[in-house]
């Protein structure tokens, strides 16, 4: 169950708060559980300490969209485009560009 996985990730973070893999895993669990505020908080923390290739930016932008903050979502999509291109993921960058073009 999702809540038990959330608790496991939180316990691991108590002893290793900077573990990017665990932060990303926790964010995925928050996403599955529909806990948007926790998702935003966790992804923001993850992105502050990890060199993400673009995926987390898309998740974060989507969370901001769901919370009604389209300006922040657009900013995050732009950062995601830059990260995706820097890591050799042009199709991800294009997906984010298309999302911004069609929804903003």
C-alpha cells in the first residue's frame, strides 16, 4: 500500500536526508496518492540537491498546474526543457514545449 511505502521512504530520509533516490521515490508515492502539496515540497527539495535529467521537472510542473499555479508550472517546464536538453533528451524537451504551447 502506498502509505506504508511513504512511511518507509520517510524513515530512510531521517537517517539520510539528502538521498536523491529516496526523495524521488517518495515524490512518486505522493504523486500516486494525490498528495499534491507534499509532492511539490518533496520535488522542490529533490531538485535543490539533485541533477535531474528532466522527469522531475515535468512532475513538478504538473503538480503546480493541479494546484492552479500556471505561472509557476510554466517556469518549471522551462527549467525541465533546459535540463532535458543538457542531458540529451530532446524528445522530453519537445514534449514540455508542446505542453506549454497547447495549454498556456
